[in-house]
C-alpha cells in the first residue's frame, strides 16, 4: 500500500476489486433473467470456436523463444523455439536444428563451445520484426535478436520454424533490430549495445577510449553480414525509414563510460543517423578495415568526420526509436528525460549536406511523463508512448506537438491511461508499417504485482490489450505471460497463410535425402531399415499412425546411432514424435516431414521408443524397441 492509500484505508486494488464486484452483482441481477446469448459481445471477445482477427508475434525474452498469439483473444497459439532448447520438439537436439544453430557460429565460438555441449542453450529475444515489402509486412520472415549470445535468427513464416541463425562478428551482444521497410528487406539492422575493446583479446580493460560499438547490416535474404559501422557511444534501439535511405539508433552512454555513474553523467546523449547510400559507396571505395569475419567495418565515429553518420543530441539516455507510419517523423523516447523528441526525416538530406545543425532536425519535444520508453502509432497521426515510471500509456498528437514546439498554445496530450504495471514496449496493430490501422494497442508491462493469483516469488508479466478504435483508449484485457515478452508485432490474419505440411522439398532435409539415396533407398519417405557403416549405424523408419515401420532394431554398445524418422501421414495436424526412453531424446516429426537425431548407444538393454504427440486412438501403443547389445 502507498502512504496515501494507507491513510484512506483503501488500496488501489481494494477500490478496483470493489467496483468490479459491484458491477458484477449488477450484471448478475439482470443476467439471471436473460438468456446467456443475449449479452452483447465485447469487441475483444472471441467466442469458443471463433478465430482471432490478428496474429501476434511475441518475443520470449530470456526464455529464448518466440510465441504466436491470437489477437484480440490474447490466447497463446504456438511457441517457436529459437535460442532455447525445446523438450517437446527436440529443437537443439535434432541434427537438422543443430545444423541451423551451429553452422554460422564464428570460428572463435566454435572453438569455445567445442568441449562444452556445442552451442549456447539460452537466448534473450527482445525484438521480433517481420520482413517488409514496400513499407508493409510481406509475410516471408520474422527476424529476432539474441542479446545474450550476439546472434540473429530468422523464422520462416510459412512453416513457423527457424531456418537461419548467425553470430555477429565484432560485437558483444545484439540488442536493437529492425528490417529495412523499403523497397524491401533487404537489410536487417542490428545494434551492439555493450561496448567492448576491439579486438577484444584481453589486453584492454580500463581504457574506455578503446571500447567500440558497431552497427551491423545483415542481408535478410542470405543472412550474411554485409557491412558494419563503428560508432561512438553504444547503440540501443534502431529503426528505419520508408524511403530505404536511412537507419537510426538511439545511444545512451555517449560518455563512453564503463560504470553506471560514468554512463549517466552527461545531460545529452544522441541518436545516430546512418546514410545507407553513403555507407554502400564507402564499402565500394574500400574505405573500411577488416577485423573479424571478413566484414568491412567503416569508421562512423565523430572524429572520423565521415558522411556515414550524423549525431543528433537528445536529452540523456534515450531508448526506443519509432518511425511514424506517415514516413515523416521519428519518435525518440526519452527514458530518463520526461520527453520524446520528434525528428523530421525530411530534414536528413540537409543534415548530411551540413546545411543545417543536428538539432535542427528535431521539430518537437513534448513533455509526456516519467520514463518514456517506446512509442506506437495509429493511422490518425496519434502516438502512444509507454511511461515506465508513471505506469501509463500517453496518447498524444504528433502535429500538435510540433505546433506547440513552434510556439502555438495547443496541448498535444490527449489521454493518459493507467496500465498495470511499468510498461516497456507497446505495439499497435500494423503500427510499424505504413498500414497502421488504429485498432488495438498492447502494453507489455514488466510487472503484474496483484493482478493475478499469486504463483510464488517469480510472477508473470502482464501484457494488456487496449482498444484504441475510439477517441479514448480503453483497457480490455489482462494477459499474464512467462518471462519475458519484450516486444511484439500484430498483423491481420489474412497476411499469413502458413502451410499444413512442411513438404519434403524443404531444404532442411537435403542432407537426409542425400544420405538416404547413398544408403540405397529410393526416397526418404520410403526409407526403412538399418544401415551399418563401421561404428556408425543409421536407422531409417517411417511413421504412419499408430506404428513405426520398424518394430525393433539392434545396435551394439558404443555405436554412434542416427535415427531418421519420416512421417508419411498426409493428414494435417498429424504430428508424430520419437521419444527414446532413458536416453534423453525426443523430437517432433511433422506430417510429410522428417527428423533425425544422433547419439551414442552406451546404455545396454531393451529401450522402448514411443510417440509423444497424440496421434491416434492407439497412440499409446505407438512404440517399438531398440536393443543395445553389450560390447
Ligand atoms: Cu526493446 Cu528493453 Cu530491449 Cu525497451 S528494449 S523495454
Ligand atoms: Cu504417433 Cu502418437
């Protein structure tokens, strides 16, 4: 309880609970006389059997995964393992997923991980963003960052699985991430937040001047790093314009400090603007150095006085940076300053020609409240900014903020809505595209406190759904979520048509298909039998509900065994599994798809393997035996 509420004898909770209770009794009084169906449907209500209007893609924070939600129901529909090890699907254990996870690790990482279990099993996903074509989502991919292990992954939206994962050279973590919006993605930009010495060989600790951050451009089609730009300060969040000309990042720690006091000592930090054409020309002209991974690194630091970057002073420690759907304005959120700075994109060409000063690009700086972190948009020129410290969303009008900055007596603030509690990111339906539709807003709150029944010391976060279709924001739903959905995107369901079958033409199985051919099988779906290749044993089987094609097989203790299971059922939704008991092995086999796993048969005896995805009335009987003969 706050001091104030103690005095009055009411906590916010008891007042709220009381009013909800009273309202509930009122409804019950009337409701008991009315048939159930007569109750009006709430705008966010999705009745049993009905479908949601929007897909939501949620980053899973330190869980390392991505989640698919239905909006407006807020139902969690699916999880996509990315940087985590998944017990259900075998992500991180199957040969196919391990190849995706490991093939693009840097040589130094491969060396570091070689004797430790091969790759990091955790991740910290902050920013999920879909690929764009012509300023709007095109349904091809979702890109996500791993802040914990300096990686970027790509999810194929037709099968909702990761198909590429890369490590970023010359970087110590990857935080902000955004795809190019126009003409298409194109580049995926990734920010390094934690500055480290470059090269980071252990010879430097307390010489902040030798610490650097790099801004990275990845080719979203090939998932290769194409160039990097070294900058002053660190890089926090990033976004891109609707012309394909600029990208820009917020920077805190312009002081180049290495502890909290140093990092927050200056009253101004900045946003760095990157001129993509100038950078491409610099790469072409050879104006770069190579440090790690054959990637051209251009010098965009202040002292280099290059044409690659411009530094725009912003009150200390800005955080989120968000381009408005009109393509004209960029909102730079103050975090430690109660303001948001509005940058006019149309002024950037003059800035790069040095015709204007960096601050001339700022056309408004409205006072919004305490702790502005991120801003979302509708299609009517309004912005919705999260206020972390105030636990509010502030709805404000961009044009009015510009008029006020120019001296007019107008109030840009439209409404402040309490959210529960401490919002980080927020997001509107289609709000980061030119097709923002002003329907729903999500506030991703870092704390749920008293909003749910207590589940122990670790509490869920609270993602709240807010109806923004009217003039006033209206909170309509609480959504408890496991650690820690950082950010999300929402798009109409018509924009995606995921496949029911991954199809054997998926390159994920190219290696298996080739091996099956070599092992004398006509095709992967027809492969069934045991191939002995010295100490290596390859066991092929197909599955069709409710049996595996092999009832049993035998290997020798010490054999390196590869199990290849192909699910030949062609019924949508008919996933089989392969769980090898007491060997710590389980994997998902999608209909019209395969999965393989390799292990050492070092535990003699009879071992059952069974199907862990409910597939048939005789699903429990879907099991066979592996005999491991003692050496
Ligand atoms: Cu997008 Cu926390 Cu990584 Cu803001 S960040 S909240
Ligand atoms: Cu196959 Cu259960």
